[in-house]
């Protein structure tokens, strides 16, 4: 336990707007009159945070177009695409991320649909990430718009407790970047993530271990991170429906039934989580996918789109100075069934030709008359550096030719050199992803 936690040094309540200290029973700030207060008996001792940008893509679009402020906004592709993000107004109609667009528009016909601008969102996400890294070096990104932060030991640096540092951060992001964030503050990552969802949007919630057991008790077992449908079904079959059922279980019995997973479940059911914040985790996968306007079963048509997707993935790998060993093809059928096929290669690559060749081979095996509504490709098992493909003469020649084309495009523009396979009309609804 830190000296701060032992001494209990710091305010138990303060104003989120002016940061003034208040009595824990206060209802409004005595200095500025704001009702936005942070209060918790353990506030000075809490230093683990989860920060989540509110409806990130939609909020960025509303920032850039104030006329959208009070309108329902959905970020996504055409009627055959899926919802990438929905603003909070749209959510009141039942619209949710990953929902098919046709369903979202049926629920909210007045919604304004905006195609994703991933380059813009990445830029804004980096601004927020940079601001996080001024608070503590212990920042663990989870996605473009959320991260864990460990502010233990930072009170002397900032001359204030972590809770105040985070409130000032949220205020500054809203003022300087133009978007809002929600903050969850606790003693570990599991509870911090829960806390950040308690007061959205523009929220700030604190949660300590003493409260965790009672708060978690009524939640379904699937509420625990890492418990997917298969694990949840196994738990249900053995009588574990809620987290309270896990809390009543004996740790040894759970370990007998579920091995090491049993111990993890027993601990998390009690709000115990020893995971550390791991900074600079970086992307595990770089991918690109597209949803077609009409279902496609023709190999040649799919092949042309696959080349374009491969070039986009390659470009992002090159700009990030990354290469990878595993190439994955993603397909979604007309009835929304997903097929994912992967293949590892001998040497890391960032070349479009190599990504395409492996993806094309995987695609050829899936051509059986099935019509596809979505296709994507990606590279994982990433590592730093270009690591030019040189496993054989053909790869060396391909690498040399591709990098020569890259140089021409940098000098004369992307249209300067176009591979013949790229012709055949544009695909739509591209979605980039770093995982």
C-alpha cells in the first residue's frame, strides 16, 4: 500500500470544474456553483484509471460540424454496412455499434449517416493519447479511443491526487481537443473499466474494492471480461448464473472445475485484479475490410477488391515501419456468417504483393458458390522494421519492384502507378482497424 493510501492524504470530494476541495456531503461547489462533483471516501488512495472517449467517432464529427450537435448521428457505411459508432441521441432509439445499418435506420430513420473517416479519428486519438502520456508514462492503449493509466506515485509531480489530475485532464481535452471523455478510477484495471461505464457520457466515477463485491453480485457471469458465450454456457450448466454464485463458490472447487480460469473467476468476482498497466502495447493486427453494395460470389471480382485491400494494409504497415508473419482473410456471407482463415509465412512482410498472394490463396479455397457481403485482409504477429522479404529470388524481385513503385507514388501521387489487377471499379465502405 502506498504512503498516500496509508495516510489518506487528500480531499474526499472536489469540484470537477474548478478543482476546489469540498466537504464530502456537499451538493454543489461553494466556489463556482457547479454540481459536477467527484466524491468518494477512498478518493486519495485510488490511482488506477480507465479513460474512454464518449461515442468517439460521432463526437469528432459533431465537433467538426456544430450543426449536428442536437441531431442523431450514425457513423457507418451504406445500408448493407454496419454501425461503426452511434451518438448518444441515436442510442436512445436503440442504435448500437456493430448493428446492421438497415436495422439502425429502421430504428432511427431521421439519423444522419456519415461514412467513417479513419485518418481523422486516428489523428484525434493520437492527440488524446499524447495528453494521457503527459500524466504518467504508464499508459496502456486498448483501442483508438480508450486506455488504462496508472498514476501511482505521481502526486508529487502534479501536486495533486490522481483523481484531480484526471478531472483536469478531462476538462482540458474537452476545451483543447473538442471531445468529451469518461473516467473510471479505482484500485485495479477490472474495477476502473467498470467505473468508466457508470456515468457516461462526460462522466467521472470512483469505485473501491470494498464496494466491488456487493456491486458485482447481481451481474451475470458474462459481465466478467474474458467470459465469452462458450464459457458462460459452461458456467450456467454448473449452476453459476450470476457473479454472486461465483462469490459463494469455494476457490479450490472452482479450480477443480475450470483449472486456472476458475481461480481468475473467483478473484474477479470479488474485484481482485493484479494485472499491471503495460505501456506502449501497440497494434497486434493491422487490417482493412469492405462491405459490398451487392453480394459477390465471382472470384475475379473478389480478387480485384482483395488487391486494393492488400495495398491499403501494406501502406499502413509501411507508414508505421511494421511487418508481420501472419496473414488473415476475413469473409462474411450473405446470411452474416463469418469465415476467418489465416496463414503464417516464413519471413515478416509489409509488401502488398505478398499480402495479396497469401490472401488470394486463402480466398480461392473459399470459392464454392457462396455469395459474400464483406471481405477483409490483415497482418498480425507484428514487429518493428521493414524486414524485406528475401526468402527467395522471386520475393526479392517483388520487394524491389514494389518499393520502386512506392517511390514513384511519393513523387508523383498515388495514381502514378496502378497495377492492372486494381481495375474493375471501386469497392465501398472500407474500414481500417488496428487491434
